[in-house]
């Protein structure tokens, strides 16, 4: 593992046990993240974004299981490289990571707050555990954090209950809670999907600011390419449990290679093309369900450029197009064999 | 070009081919889906089967039980359960099950009558025997019993007898019938009240809703146990067993309906705003069609689940009332009535088999809970 | 040209916070407040605004699915205006043959206990549009128009993906061949890659059948793509209404400017620069005095807090409700 690499996911395989069958949900996903980098994980609903994120925290719900692969993290606080997949999901080791080195925020901010305690108390609890601060000190830090995420009147808000805040405020409070222990990695699972554009813009600006101030890395999960373009440094596009293309934002959005990415960008309405307003070019068909995962390339049922006898047979490998652009599509794989 | 990952799907279990096939579930009705989902729930199936067996056996209690509930075998009062056997003391096998003979002898020391097992004599059990006369469901007379002893001087008490020598097995059967039917009628009544009042409240809303909701809140604010006690104690002593039975059922239903009414109302209010109901309005459907075709089917399954879940409450309530001596009384037997006679310590120590009805109550309640669990899952068959 | 639908001074008020013995409401929420609007034949009128601004309520009130508390809605039928207020329940059902709705959530808008054929046929059956065979024929025709295959019609909704369900819902809305369709966020519950299919279907049907749409959405790029005119709502009121290009190139209301500046563009070189950086959405049950936007407006003047601006036509076809509309130079989403 490279020195400035913060997190490295290698060939991770996650499956679900259903009616005695084991169905793959995340297949052979590899990702790496440098310190201070924002990586967007993009894909349609059900493609495995959340599951991938949960596996990093060892938070997979019951029927899901990591079959193989490794998730390595360069722990600054512990000063060594740790392998998360080797940890017991309920053990002490992973608890030292969760909320401390890696924090997570969710689409529905209500889910990470208890309705019974004030925002302040819930923040202070985290702060006291992770920073070993006294009670008054913790409260001061809590107010400071709320202030940092742009909550007006933070001193008043600390004593309010979650339901007294609006959606955007709650989202910020959740970010404050996640940040209060100074994580090196923040995983944000569709943090703005439920918000209005105006509030989404505020949250995005906020996350950008915090990333440059604290220098933490962010994995930003979304299905909105516009959001990706605005926040991320790098992007990984997922489809049916596979990463089919990844690279820098500019590369992927301006010079997409994979037919899915190309079509997706064509299919999304955008402002720059207002004149003329010609019909969008839709992608045919719909995303197959987990139970109908096609053999071969996951996109084969909807792809317009299928190569007969190849795409239906095997899963294309993720190959490098340039220094930071990789694609998994046979159109760019001239070799039949192992490595080129 | 360099390979970043070597990716060939190794794990391909359950991976389908490219053709989309029509799945059986695509064209299955709601009830079919519910049944398919329910039947995956093994414990619920077990619970359901136990309850079905209980119901069928007790429905034919006159035929299945060898005795009527009030009939006494004086010489075997307080008798232990008699085990039946296929293999005798000499290790020979008998195709027809038998019980060993019992002989009554006076104990020389205590001077009390005691029965002892006489292993030399066997009383074979016969099936479809003619014995005591009974009136099936109070309708037609018969004397055919599922099993019994040919010789009417012999006796057969599989679960023993009580202080007066009445057959516990038969009594439990009759009691099961009473208790389950009280549950069924009680739940039925509660359901009717709940659906009507909750339906009115939920469909019309406004002031009607306000009045009904206040009434429900009032009833619910009264602590249940004292209320039952008061109502049950108010029943005239001279009432016939049937009158008592009906009134107790009504009392239980009177309290049970509030919960159901609230659920019905809530569900109706929610359904009224469901997009598919709005769409039905826009399609030009009349109120009657919207209610019968769109709203009722949608909440019937939830209501059935609710019924299953409220069943054991009513049964337990009856048992508790009767146990306290305020509910049913002899000659009607119910689980509570049977437990009432097992109340004192002496009989619990000397005649533990009198507690068998308690065991039956527990089994029934657990079975209902399993069944309810399965139904709850099945009520929403669209989630995996 | 005479508009297809005329909406005048429409109010929808909901009672909230019931209490007391008969559940008397303690407060009222005006979800739609004094809206006047014309919808022209064959146009697609977009309706945007943040969550809770009253878009759905307005859409439903136009159809009288939700009875307006004040104001009127008139539909032009055979060169005459019908005032929906004057109609009883039976007559309303007849009017709904001409006005339909497509809902946001295709998972909730189809009765799970009816097959697709039954769902699409229902409006035809209850409106007695021919005998059984005629109806089945019509169902197949409209289903095909919406991209559904004949052999799928016997299935239940749960066998379909979101996009296909939305096609079913559209087919049902079209079964009676209405002139006007309110579509309430018809694509926001769908997968990104499916949205374009449905948007194109809407366009195609409009061209083929001459439909008029009220298209509710919160995704501005989608609105920009499908709508001819756009109305921007804020706390129950329309604050700006004009052609799509004008809204996006040269907005005249500060709230529209804020909305436009918050659109995350897919081009990474066009970084957004949101102007509305602080301020919370006011409680709709207790809207601010004067201009309802004054708590968040960066151009606010003392006058704004007292006097409510009227929606007025400042340029031909461009309606704005802002005291400073004529003097401000605002930034659009696209230069
Ligand atoms: N039945 C109701 N009772 C009380 N208040 C209601 C009711 N329906 C809507 N409201 C309120 O009216 C306002 C407008 O609601 P509406 O659903 O029209 O908003 P919207 O613009 O469609 O929002 P969204 O984008 O979230 O769909 C909101 O404040 C909402 O809470
Ligand atoms: N607890 C679970 N049990 C069974 N399947 C699950 C569970 N959680 C997720 N899945 C399945 O895993 C796949 C990926 O889910 P997820 O990662 O949540 O998707 P998304 O990309 O929308 O975040 C989906 O097909 C989903 O149905
Ligand atoms: S591998 Fe084949 S099917 Fe898959 S995206 Fe490339 S061309 Fe299309
Ligand atoms: S009237 Fe005043 S407060 Fe309202 S939008 Fe215009 S400038 Fe802003
Ligand atoms: Mg997710
Ligand atoms: Mg809405």
C-alpha cells in the first residue's frame, strides 16, 4: 500500500444469502482513496453503493456477508496499516475505527439521531468518547462544531431536539456529529438526495469547505451526475455491483468510455443544451434485478454496442485507459488472454 | 495497458440467462402471494396446524371425548392419568392399545379408598364404541364415540379425573370448544364494532370522527381488569349458563373493539390519501366502487392479522375472569373454569394433572402468536 | 388564444393541529395562496419550487381532487368554460374524462391487487366506454402507445420495474383520451437511466395527441428540458412565470435566481455559485409578512417586509412578484 493512500479496497466480494442461494451483490470491487480526496461513488438505486460503503465500516446487515477481498486502511491515529475485513464486526478493534477514523452520514438524517436527546447531548457523547473532554469542554466543542457547519444560532440549537430542526439543519447537525471526532475519512451516503436544490447547494458547499479545512477524505455516494461534477475529485461508476469505469471527474464526465457512462450522460437533461431541446437519448430497458443478473458484462442487456460471443460470455476486466481512467468493457480490451 | 484487476465472475450462483422469463409470481393474485409467503414461515404453519387440530377435535368434543363433562366415575375420583400401552408386562405386542385394570382397595392404615394398577388384567380400547348418549351440538342424539371401552363397568381416563371423578380429557375438549368459540365470537363482535365505528370515523372524518375517537379514548382510559370484574360481577347469578356465556363474550368484545376501530380508522384515513385511491377517483369510480374494489381489499389482510393477534388476548381474558370465579361457571366448562378448580395448593400437589388445561392455554396462545407472526409477514407479500 | 384552463385567486387551506372535543383545528395552513394562472392548449407548463411550496396541492386543486377553499378553476370544453366549482360529484367525474393526473410514486399509484389490464381498463369500464371487447381493444391500443407489450397486461404491478409502472400509470391516465394531464414529479422516483425514456414518452404523446401538461418537478434541468413555460412557487404563491428560456437565462425574481444558482451542472468546469447561502425555509403555517421571501432575500428592502408584491407582467409574457423586479439585474443559470 502506497504511503499517501488512505484506503484501499481490493477485490471485495459481497453476497446475500436468500432462500439457500448466495447471490452476489458487490462483485470484485476495488477502490483506492488518497488522503484528502473526494471520491464519488455513482450508480442507480440498488447497484450496491450503500453496501460497499457499509462494508468499509463492517456495518453490513445480517444476510449480507463479505465473501472475499480486503479493505486496508492507513490508520494515522494508530500509525499502521490495518485490515478491516479481518476485524470482528462487533469487536473492539472496529469500534475504534467507526466514528473515530471513519465517520458516516446518511440520506435520512433522522436515522442517526435519537429523538429523545438534545442535539447537544448527542454531539457531546461522541466528543467525550473520542476526545476525552470534560462535560463543559465537550459542550463548547459541540457549539463550535455546529457553528462550523453553518447552523445559525448554534448556542441555542445545542439544546434543541432533532425534530425541532428543519431537514437541512438536521443534515448539517449530522455532519457536525460526524466531524466532531475529526475523522480521516467521511462516508456520505446520498446526503443530499432528500434535500431541495437550494439546501443541497448549501450542504455541498459546506462539505467542500470542511474537506479543505480538515483535510479529510470523503466517499460521496450519489446518483446525480451534476452533484458529482460539483464536488468530486474522482469518480467510480457502479452498475449491478461492479465498478465499470473510474477516473478523475473531468476524464469521466468529459471523455467517458464505457457505453453505460456515455449513454447516461446523454440521457440526463442538462442546462447547457437548452436550445433546440431535442429529445433525450434514453438508455433502453431497465436495470435488471439482482435475481436476473445477466451472464457476462452486467450492462449487456441494455448495451447498444454488444460484441457477440464476448460480452455475454465473460465479465470484462477493468483496464487502464490512461493514468487515471479505467474502464471495464470489451470495446477497449483487445486481448483475449490475461494481461497485456 | 496494465491490468488493474483480474475480473472474471467466479461466483455465479443464481445468475440468470439473458431471456427474461415470465415468473409465476408475475401473474399471481395477492392471496396467492400471501399464501406462498406464509408457507415459508414454518413456525406459523406449525401454530396454524396446532390450532386447526384443537379446533377440529373440540368441535366434535361429544364424539371424540369418551365421556360428557359432568359424568362421574365415583370409584376413580382424583384418579391419575391412565397411560395406554401396546406392549404388556410379558413383552407381547397388542395391535389394539389397552390400559391396565384399576382395582379399588381400602388402605388398611389410612382407611381411605385407593386404586392400584392391576397389571394382570388389560382393558382393551375400542374404536367407534357405543357408550353414553349425548346430543351432538344440542341437535341430534347419538351414542357413538371415537374410542372407549366396550365393558361399561370399566373406565378410561387418559388425563385422569378431578375431585368428583369427571374425565379430564373430555372436559379439556369441551373447555377448548368453549374458550376458542368465545375467542372467535368475541373477536368477531369486536371486529364488527371496530370496522363499523372505525370505518364511519375514518371515512366521514370531521365531527363524527371526533365523537367516536373521544368515545374510544374514554373506554381505553378505563383500566381493563377492574372494568371486566365489575361487569362480570354485575351479571345476575340466576342467569343460565348460556346467558352467562353470551354476556361474557359480549363484555370481552366491548373492550376489544376500540383497538381495532383505531386501526381501521387509521388505515382508512391513510388509504384515502393513497395515490391509487386518488387515481380511482379520477377514473370516475363511485364511492362504493372505491371502497369495495380499492380500499377494502387493501386492508383486509391487515385486519385479518390484527384479528389473529387479538385472539389470544380475548382467550386469556376469559380464562382470567373464569379463574377468578367471575366468568363462566359449571356446568359450562372452559379453560378458566377448569383452572378454577385447580386453584388450591393441595390439589396442585396431589393432582398436578388438573393443571393440564393451563398447559393447553399456553400452547394455544403461543400457537396464535406464531400464526400471527407469519400472517404479519404475509400481509405484505411484495417485500422480499 | 383562449387558454384551456383558467385559474383565478385559488386558495387551498388545510386545518392543522386538531384539538378539543370535536377535533377543532387550532391553526390553518395556506398551502396555495391566491394563485391565478392560465394554461394554454398544447403547452407544457412547468411548476417548480422547494418541498412544501404547494406544487402538489395546486395540481390537485386544479383537478378539484382537493377542494379549493376559494377561487375558481375553469376548463374550456367545446368553446365554453366550465367552472368546476359548480359541479356536483357526478359531474366532476365526467369532467375528469378530460383532466387526468400521473402521480409521483409509481409504486403507490397502482392498485397491487389488479392486473395491468384491469388497471388501464378501469376508467373505461366505469365510464361505460363500449362493450367488453371494445374496451379490451382500447386498453391494448393505449398500452402499446405507452410502450407496454400485450403479453405483459395479465401481470400484476409488482412484476414491473419503476419505469414500466410509470408507463402503466400514464396509460391509465390516457385511457379516456383527456386533454389535460397534471404530472406530479413523474420521474423523480425513477432510476436515472429510465427517466429519459419516460420524459420522451411524455413528449411523444403530446405531439401525437395534442396534450396539455402541468409538469411538476423539483429537478430544474428536467423542467428546462420539457417545459415551454415555467412557474416558480414559493410558500404557496407563484413568484415568477414566463417562458423557459427567460426563466433560465434572465430570471427576474431573487428566489428564481437563488434556485438557478443552486443547480449542480454536470460540467465540472462550470462550478456552481449558490447565492442563497443562509436562511431557513419559513414555517408555511406562519409565512412572513409582506413579501414571503424577504427572510432569505439578499435584495430585501424595508418596504418588502410590509407590502406584499403582486404578480405583475413586467415584460410581455413575463410575470414577477417582486417590488424590485424592474431595477434588479439577476444572474441566470446560463449566461
Ligand atoms: N392534507 C394536508 N393537511 C395539512 N397540510 C397539508 C396537507 N397536504 C399538504 N399540506 C401542506 O401543504 C404544503 C404544500 O404541500 P404540497 O404537498 O403541495 O407541497 P409540494 O410543493 O408538492 O412539495 P414536495 O416537493 O415535497 O412534493 C406543505 O406545507 C404541506 O405540509
Ligand atoms: N439487508 C439486505 N438484505 C438483502 N438484500 C440487500 C440488503 N441490503 C441491500 N441488499 C441488496 O443489495 C443490493 C445493493 O443495495 P444498496 O447498496 O443499498 O444499493 P444502492 O446502490 O442503492 O445504495 C440491492 O439489490 C439490495 O436489494
Ligand atoms: S463489455 Fe460489451 S456489453 Fe459490456 S459495455 Fe462493453 S460493449 Fe457493452
Ligand atoms: S419583494 Fe423584496 S424581499 Fe421580496 S423578492 Fe423582491 S426584493 Fe426580495
Ligand atoms: Mg443506497
Ligand atoms: Mg409534491
